[in-house]
C-alpha cells in the first residue's frame, strides 16, 4: 500500500511539474504580478512595479536575457502581500533568473508541507491508516494541483497555514515554544490577507476553552501583530501615507464584495471578477484628481461605506449571499474538469466534517480550530468576500477535520473492533 501511494504521489508531482513548466511563460494577471514584483525587488531592491510590459519581461525570461535587464525605475507598491514576492526574489538572487527554479521551490516546499502535515496527524494520534491516507490526499489534493501550475500565492499560503497549525498543536500539547506559532501566524497573514482573522480567532476560542492562558493569548496576538506591523510601517514610510495599509488592494476588494450586483451575480468561483467600480457610480467624488494607489484604496473604501449607508435594505441580502457562497462546496458557476469535480467533493466532505466537529467533538484543540475557521471565514467574507481560490490554502485544516471526524466516528461506532 505504501509503495502504491508513493508511486501515485510521484506520478502526480511529475505530471503537475511538467504541466506547470510548459505554462510558465503564459503567466498573466495576478500570477504575473508576483513575478514582476520579485524581479524588480531582486534587480534594484524596490518592492514595486516597473514600466516594462508583461510580454517584454516574460519574453526576456523565455530567451534567458532577463539577467541583462537593467531596472532603474520601480514605483513602490503594496498592492500585493509581500511574502511570496520576497521568496521569489531570494530564489532569483541565489540561483538565477529562471522561472523553473520557482516551480522547483514550490514543489520542494509542498513535499515539506506533506511531512509537516504527517507530523500534525501524529500529534493528534489518528489511526495509522488514516494518517497515510491523509498525507496522500494532502499531496495530490485537486485544489493544490490546480494552483501548483501558476505563480499565485495560494500554494505558499497553504504551506504556512499547514505550518502554523502544526506549531500551534505542538505548543498546546507540549506547553513549550509558543513563539514559533505566533511568528508563523504573522507570516501567514502577510502571505494572504484573506486569513487576517484566522490566527486571532483560533487563539480567542482557545482562551475561552481555557487551553491558552490570558498571557499567552496576549503575547501570541502581540507578536503576530508586530510581524504584520513591520510591513505596515514600511508602507507608512515608502508610500508616504498615514493610512494603515496591509495591501492597497483592500479598497477594491471591499468594493467587489459590496455593490448592487453581489446579491444576484456573486459566486464562489468568480467573486473576484466583480467590478469594483460599481460603488463609484453614485458616489460624489472629483474625477479629475490624479490618485496614487493609496488614494484609490481610500476612495474605494469611502465609496463602499457610502454604498452601505445609502442602501440599508441591501446589507442583509448581500451578507446572506456572500456567506451562503462562502460555505457552499458546490461551484455556483460551472467549472468542468476532473480536478474541479474532485475539489468540490473534498469541500463537501470538509463542510460535513466541520459541522460534525463543531457539534460532536470534545477535543478542545480540534474544536477550537474548527470554530476559528468558521469565525474567521464569516468575518473576512462579510468584510470582503470569499471564493474557491481564497479557500485553497486551508486544505490542510479541512483534511485534518475530515480525518479527525472519520477517526472519531469509527472509534465511537466500533470501539471493540478497534
């Protein structure tokens, strides 16, 4: 069985690597933005955008001329979270400007993630068969396969979320080494701000359940906040603003989640394709003023607040629509393919496991993780929105809940046989 799982894992990794390598020069949209930022950062130390077009940069990577590219400009930005661009820049500096190196790094990180997930399941003392199955499912999960083929930050966020869960459970059991999990919580949020509320929600539930004392709760939250604050302070200085900025995309993201079209058109597959400019249509502002990205962020936030105040009758319908979408495991817009089918099947199991753990589990650690996931998802969904892509990094926690629920169910139903 172990040999069979190993062969399946190897075949899946090889296939996905070959697929990703064949598509690496077709990077577009958000995926390319991370390459662009990392290239500028590695070339001149500026976390920002250059005047070079996407096609130009990708062609230089393709023809191995990117080493000779001189980047003198670089307009500072905070539109994307910093962890993934900094990691890519480090790869470029250490090994050279080759997109294949990024793919190798991602796949090696995934192998490390499998090991960390294995260690997490061992801490929970699940049955050996379930641990083996869980590690295999983690390794070949459809959502990971989908996003392992592009340069988005989701796979990296998945690793840090997996690491944080392991470090947290390890600390709760051994009662030593709270610092690593607090640091990992901050890195997780700077990898993907969608998980802004997640560590804090889990810590709060653990405090309520008396698994964390108040001192550790405060220290964990404070250290995590300090990690995030390093980026906020950088943005204060570099962007010359008095706004608290984690990402300047937050304004547009809020606007995407709060407009008249959300109730009828928002889906869990295409929520991020919503038109953020809808909130500006009935908002009185000076259209002649040139705005930098911080000003645009604030404009969208102000327009969104104005929309909410001006449309009180839409508040609960919008919240209801977004929450329903956030927890709906089935794609609300058809996405064909074996991997997409596998993804929604896993998400259905994850939803059932979440409910089971919340209602029946007496394991305070796993129950707290489930409540933290629920509360943080509700919070970020109301503030912005959710979707399949943003939920991808929580694969490890969803699988953990599934395996834990199965383990508990089997143990309760067949105690004598086990």
